[in-house]
C-alpha cells in the first residue's frame, strides 16, 4: 500500500488518492474468484466449535487484545498516519508530497521485517518480559517524537517514528507469543489438578487459535484509534503533541498491565508466559 501510494503521488499528484481503488479493487476481485474456484485443498481444516465463545469469556482474551492494540494497533495506525503527519508538521521541508512519502515507506518496512525477531526474543526470554521492555521503549520513542515536534527537528522526528515502527513490530511478535503460553500454562495447572494430559493440550491449542483471531481483529481496531487521536490533536492544537503524549501514557499503561497480570511474582500463577 505504501509503495503504490508513493507511485500514485509521484505520477498523479496528491489530488487523486482514489486511483488506489483502481489498483486494489480488481486485485481483490481476482483473489476472491481464485479462492472460490481453486482454494480446495483445505478440506481437513475444520471450525473450532464453540472455541470463540469460550475464549470470549476468558479475561486473558481481553487483556491480550488490549496489549495487542498497543503493538499492532500502533503499527497499523502509524503506517496510515505517518505521511499525513509529516506533511502537517513539516510540510515546508518537502518540495512535493512524494518527497514525504518516500520517508513513510521506511517505518512500515522495518516494522514488518523485524516481527519474527520479536517472536524469537519471546521464545528465549518469555513473551511477557519482551513485551514489557517493548512498551517501555515505545514510551521512550513517543517521547522522542514529542521532543522533535516541539523543537521542529525533522531528522529526530523521523528517527523517533522509525523507532516506534521497529518496536511495534517486535511487540507484535512477543504479544502473540504470549497467547499459546497462557493456555499451555493453564493446561499445566489443569493437569496438576488431575485432568487428562492429551485433552488439556488439545484444548489449549484450540483456545489459542481462537484468541489469535479475536486479538488480531481487536488489535487492528487500534489503528482506527491512533488516527482518531491524531485527528483530535491536530483539530484542537494544530500539532500532534497531545497525541504523542497520549501514546506515551498508553504504553505506560500497557507496561503496568503486563507486569501486574503476567510478571508480578505475588500474583502470577501462569509461569512461563
């Protein structure tokens, strides 16, 4: 999307964003038709009966969804908003919108590529620990962006946003790693209380798959919240400073939730998350 948007800006100008639809709608139609006609090799995959309803009643589902808003929601929201924010705050530094768009590619690209690193770090150190550190650094990154905005420093501003993209990519991997760990830890508790080992393991897998679906769509909604926050900040003050401050506070809140629920020794029964 970033690359196609850049091509549209460079060739047709900033006044024709609807050309993106000309590119994507035919691709969507072709994909839908191809899936309908030839996606016939998934007969062994069945729906997890009742799994969505079961995990929806689990408090950890909504805790993980909240945490995923902080990582995936930030990634999606910043990817859509970064170019417009650049033009609003540093428009005089760019000859054309295409010049600003070239910078916006860097953040989403790095954030996407580094996501597996977040998963590998979580495999080694634990998803909750990596997520806690990620939120702390994201709060610092938002502080860098706020400082750059106040000082009018474009290089520092771009660097701060690139840091946020990279950290959100790492956090995407680490928060998702927490999902199977939570249900594996719950399965271990059930087995210790006398439950069948194989049945507990199967139940942990089906609940993990269901939570991945719920967490993914909830996290994506965070992208809407990011853009609404930017919109309100620019409407009320003419800058994104209030939005950056809000992001800092939200990441601190995510840190507090992660520590309280999954890392605080006196309250943690889910070892290994």
